[in-house]
């Protein structure tokens, strides 16, 4: 018989993971932006802007942010495509989407990154910010991102990764201590224990690059940030 511990978001897969992660992000939505800034030392916005520059978007382009959460990736995307462009955000946690509404003019949809409700070749760019680690089927989510890109369209994502070397070891230990501590201070201990635990179970930067290539992206590359704890990946649809 499964115990309660077995149902924690970092310990389940498939549909159980979908429901557990959806519930977790719905619960932490009110404090998500604040804690995101604290954990990244307010760098996450700079990283998103750098990822959008990798996309080389022109005014009038169409861009989609999967697992868009509270909408912080949508802001630099909107700047890049201009008022004549189209920006859409998709997330399965409605409380997160509600917080994105006042941030930027974009089409926001409630939906799953593993089954994107858009036609193939619909977008010039697709982004994902700290979302691939949370999906119930990583290959399906990457496949959907590639499917909705037009040929020549570009993909970029940011997510946690496992750091290496002595600096990485120190920052990793601090990460595993400080993030759950912040969660306890804000009354969400299990939700913020999820971040380091899910990172340790996620593919590393090289493996994620290989999955992007397997999904049909070319010119795939990545860059590590934040003492090796965050990775930015990019690629182009064939």
C-alpha cells in the first residue's frame, strides 16, 4: 500500500505527478514571484531576457511560452515581437495564470505542455522557464514544443541542472539547505523541498541537449548559469 510520502511531487511519475505538481503550484502561487526573486537573487528576469535574445525574434513574430506560470517569460517575448506580434502562454495551474494577467498583454490558456492545443508549425519561437523538470512526460513535452514550431523556428528553455566542481558542490549544498528553509518560513515546506529534490532526479544539461536533438532540433547548445545550478538550452527546428 502506497504511503503519503510516496505521493509527494518528487516521488511520483505520470498522471500522479501531473496532479501533484498542479496542486503544488496552485498552492504556492501567491508567494511564487517573491520566492523566485529571492532564490535567484533577482537574476531570473535577466536570464529570461538573454534566452529571448537567443531566439532572434522580429516584430510581428509568433511566440509561445509553455508552463508559463505567472508570466515572466511573456514580458521579454512581448518586447521582442512588438504590438504587431502574437504572444501566448500555456499553464495547467489556473492560480498561476491569474497572476500573469496583469503583467503583459498575451493570450493565456489553461492546458498541458504534454498536449499543446495548437496546430503544428504555429509559432516562430517556443520557450519554457523552469517547466520541463515538472512535466509528467519529458519526451512528450519536448516533442510538443518541436511540433508547434515552424521549420526554422527557435526554442529556448531555462531550468535547474546538477552542478559540478567544488564551486558547484558548495552552491548545491547551500541550495538544498536554503530553499527548503525559505519554504518553511513561508509556510510551504513540502512545496519548496520539491525544488532540490526534483533537480536531483532531472536529466543533466548534456542529456537534455540530446533529447532536444532527438526531437528534431538542430544547432542545439546550452550555457550554465548561477554557479552551474541553472542551464539555458536552445535549438532550431529543422
